[in-house]
């Protein structure tokens, strides 16, 4: 009997479709196809064809924007308004990859600097690294796929993409658009499975030159430890993003961005606002404003235009977040808001000053929850913000340039946002976690660099 993967709506668990799944034999065949395509160097796609394909996919995706947005809302639970933005970002990402190829090149290496290097000419060129195995996450089921496929196609790597088992439809459909745009199927294939052992086989196969992994730190670091010698990788995990609010901050102006950063996609974002450190002088005002803004969020069916906060991806995730909140409240932490709408939908809430050893203070919540802590001295807020083994994006809100610059310098983060929330990003900027939050650099131009190798060519005119 053929394997099948059932895909459910995140909000009400209604069955959307049954998707054919791959077994070990199918995986082996796909890896073999990709490896043979790469081995035929004379058949590598020229740059102009790769540019044309990427631009054509962008055009096709624009034509199918609303269909893809509804897919994202249904399978992933992202509110429709935000799902439309995700599709728009994906379109721009494809164009970004195509545009990047205009300047994606090697460089001249100076010769003649010593007597031994006289009369030579040296330069580098870019070559694709080889077969890319890409494992993606559920929370941006189209845009994350683009961040893995588009750079691979741009630099000329055969790519096999494994979407999250909960959200495979967007991935399958965008790969079809690549094929429709003229890309030979050997250069872009899907791998559909919910078998973790088979996924590990995929990631660690000798034919894979580069593993692109977006998901949990536990799984990502484990897979990295199992990679064969020579296999490169990039890991994008998450953290518990800190926000420092200085007493000079304009409460009315900043509460909107903080709420957006904390409750966008029900908090299921790797750089979602989680730990908010507020100066004691404005703690009461900020807490009241935050509570009012959170209480006004429209929670419900993500396919409706008015919805701002939808469900979590699975019932077990709802149970996990609820249990972490209960752990904190049982220990005496005050909760503002909260409650449950459905099997997968939690109402947004705020926890006030949970203990440092509570799970909500130590681990990535990945749910519609933020934690607010008061502080007196900036150095203490920075120390606590830096105290976890994760370091991704952080932010500081301040009208005092000295405070903003000090926080930007001392916060342990790959990016510090000044007067903006931690979930801000553009798809062409470097995007990387430090320490346990990741390995390598994301963002389309940087991923292209990671999926390419420099080859140096040295000419000696004396044959």
C-alpha cells in the first residue's frame, strides 16, 4: 500500500489532503538523480537560464498569490493577512536571488608580489558546492522553502527539499512552479515524509554536499554531529529573544511594535519577542498599555481577513505552552489574559516577572506569550538578557542614544534592532543565530555564498 501523509488544517484539525509520501527506495532514487545531474558538468545550467527561471517563478507565484496565501493559512495556521505578506516576501526573494547573480563572482588574486609569483595571472570563480539537502520548518511554509531552494537554484546546486510534515502543500506547489518555469526536475525535488529516521538518512547521506536545516536546536545539532566528513551545513534554530525598554522610550509609540513582534503568527517565530525587560520608572505604564493592546487582538480562524492571532500548529504544542504557563503561575507569577479558544488555539497572554528558572524564562516558548521583567540598571538587564545559551536577534527601545548604543554593543546577538521588535528582518540581510541558536548565515545572498565554492585558477604563460 503506498505511503501517505495526512495534512490537517491547523485551526480546526479538518483534513485538507492526503499527500503521497516517500519511502527509503524513493529517497535513494532522488539522491541518485540529483548526484548524477551534478556530476554532468557540461550540463550545468548557465547563469542566464537560472536568472530566467527564478524570474519566471516569481511571475507565476504572483499570479497564484491568493491561492498560496490560503494554503499557508490553512495548513500552517498563519492569519491570512500575514500569509499574503509571506507570499509577497517569497516573490521578492526569488527576484533577490536572480538579481544577486549579477554580482555573484570571483575576484582577481594579485601575483608578482614575490619573485616566485612573477608572470602569473590568478583569479577565482564560483562553483556550486554539490547536492543540497534542505529540511524546512512549518512556521513559514513557503518563504522558508524559497530561502532554501532559490539560493540553490541560483548558484546551480541540485536541491532536494523536505518540508515539515505538517505543512507540505506549499512546498509541493512551489516546486511545481519551478518545473513549470523550465527547471529540469532533477535539479529540484521534494522529499515527503514524517519518518524521522528516514529524514536523518536523507540529511546524512554521502551524496549530500550541503545540509540546510531550519528547525529545533536539538534536532539540528544532532544532525550536524552525524554528517559525513566534508559535508557542510547551515543550521537555523531559535531562542528566547530579549527586548530592553529604557525609561526614555515613548510607551505609546513602542507598544504596537512589541505586540506585533511577540504575537505575530501566535509567537511561532524563531526571533519572536519573548523576554521584555522594562525600566522600573515606566514598568506600570508599559504593562498596562501592553495588556490593553494584547486584549484587543483578534484571535480565531486564520482564513478570515480580520484575524490577527491564529492557532498553534498542533494540539501537543498547545498543551506544552499551557503547561509552561501553569508552571509559572503555580509558582506565583501573575498572568494577564490567556485562556483557550480551541484544541490548538490559545488566547494571548503576558506573564509578569516569572522566575529565572521557569521554562518561560529559559526556553523558547513558540506560543502567544510574552514575559515582562522590571529592572533598575541597564547593566543588569543586559546581563540577564545575555544569560541564556541562545543568541539570535535582540532589541532595545530608547530615545537616549547613549543607552541605545550601549545596549547595541553589549547585547550578545547577531543583530540588535534599535527601536524595533526582534522579529524584524528583510530577506537580503544576514540572518544568523549565535551559540546554540544556529550555525552559518542565512538570508538569500549569504546562503548563496554558503552553497558555493571558490575555485582559483592560476595561469603560467610558460607551458
